[in-house]
C-alpha cells in the first residue's frame, strides 16, 4: 500500500476505521510529550514501535506538523517495515470534537 506523506485529521479518522477493519494497526504517535484529548496516542519510543506488526501505520504529530513532516524520511528509514505519515497541522489543528458518523447501510 502507498500512502500520502501527510494526513489531515479527517483523513486520519477515516483511514483508521477503514484500515483497522482490514486488520492493519494505525497508531497516532506523540513526538512532543503532549497527548491529544479524547484520542489514544502512543509516545514516540523507537524500540517499542519497532515491535509493532509489520505493515502498521504510524501517524506522527508535533505542535504544527512541520517538524514531523521534515523528519518523515528519517522515520521511514528507521521504521522501514511500517508506513510513516505526518499529521497535517499537528496538534495545533486537531479539533477535539470532530468525529465521523458512519453512513447507515440500507
């Protein structure tokens, strides 16, 4: 699978649902020691992240999204068995009340 280098919050939420239905783990990685309210995040720990199943998707975030986007090539080299993405706008653009509503199937 090929993914874009950046995902917006909406893309993250949509892709998390879609990929986890396919059995692919999607993790939101905190690189600034500042969690996101109402969202499960994982602190950046290369040793522990390397233990995640191959093919997992790591979405890295910082305050603005710039630092994680700049370091994305470094993350991709370090976690070559995983997919690495930067959260566009970082924590600063995260809307804590944003949620996705699944369409009713008829």
